[in-house]
């Protein structure tokens, strides 16, 4: 999809949570036509949470084209996960699908152990999975929603880091997905934006902590990106206008975010740690 052909408006649509990429119109762009891999991640193994669709799917396919085998964690979207596995295998790489609930620490530990067992090692941890539930006022956020959002979005990142570190060595790295809401806030996403702020600070602090081990830790803070999270959590009228308030006047595609993960995961970013990249369509944020 060329720059000129990327849509500035979207068809009004809505799905049930957690959202399914195979039901979206138009389908998100996973990898741009003409993207050429150059073995930037040859021989590496990556674990990607939320890797079945959206940004996670795009990261998985980009990593595979760059030579990495991947383990993909997902909650319940079996068809999306199988589609992503086929895309990874079409790049000639191995893909392990792990259906699990990352809100529970034991599940995170088991997923890391299975990744190492089936793929031989773990070099890149991508903490990408997240959930959001827009509400108009603080009073509408139930204790159950608050607990689930924090467990999925930030607690799980702690759990995966703790489980992964015994398997990681000098030169390996961790990449966390934060959000533009970490910097700009969101009046409808109070709990979600709070977790994203925590992820940004977690990234910076963990980078300092792991510097002596020579394990780099960075993050990516996407702006409005066309993923299943959007039609499954926002009303139709908001979906139709999603992304139009950016400087570029359109929603972003996963294919425009995943290369940031490739950069941070490879040796090109050897002098990057504790940093956040901002593929957000032109918004200026405090970094």
C-alpha cells in the first residue's frame, strides 16, 4: 500500500471484544510491498505477546523476514493466530502459537519455558499485548475492569521479564509497547493510559537496571493505528473518523509501526536503551 493509497477514512464498523483482524474492513497492512529483509535478526528467537493480529502480527512477520523464529502469545483469537503463523512460515521461519491468559503469572512463566523448549532459546522479548475499555467517567470503571487492564498491560510485562531474564544474555533485548496516551493522556481511557504511562517508566527504569548485563530495553509508542482493538472498543462513528486528527490526517498501519521494533531489536540500535520511538502520524510529544 503506497502512501497515496492509505485510507484517510474508514468504513463504520464494530466488533465484540477482543476483536478479530479477519473481520476488519479494510484489512490492516501487515508488511508493505517491497519491504526487503536483510538478515538483521538472523538466528534470533523472539517471543511476542499479542502477536496474533494488529501490531503484534506485523512485528512477527517483519521479524521472520529478517530471519527470526517467533513464539506468538494470544488470548482466544484462534483464526487470527493461525493466519499469522502461516505468514511467518511463508517467510521460511518457525512459529509457535501459545494460547494463554497472560494476566496470570504462571501462564507467563510457562509460555517462556515453552518458547525456549521448542525454539531453543530466547533473544528478544516483545511485550505488546494490551486491552482497553473506553469509559466516559471515572465512576464507570469497575474494580474488575481496573484489575484486568493493569494485569494485562503492565503486570504481565513484569511477569515476562522475570521469566525471560534467566534465558537472556549479553546482546539480547526487550521491547515494550507503550502508547501516545502515555504522553498526551486520554479522557476516555483513564486506566489504559495509566498503564501505558507505567510502561514508559518501567522501560526507562529496567534499561538502567539491565545495562550492566548489556541487555537493552526500549519501547515503541504508537499513535492511532488500524488494529482489531479499534473496532472492538470504539463506537462505529468514532471508528469512521479514527486517526483523522493526526498531522498526516489518517490512521496508521501496523506496517508503519513494526519497522521501529525491527530497528530496536537489531544491532542498528546498539546505542539505544531506555528510549521510546514514536510512530504517531506527526504528533509532537515529550520524549
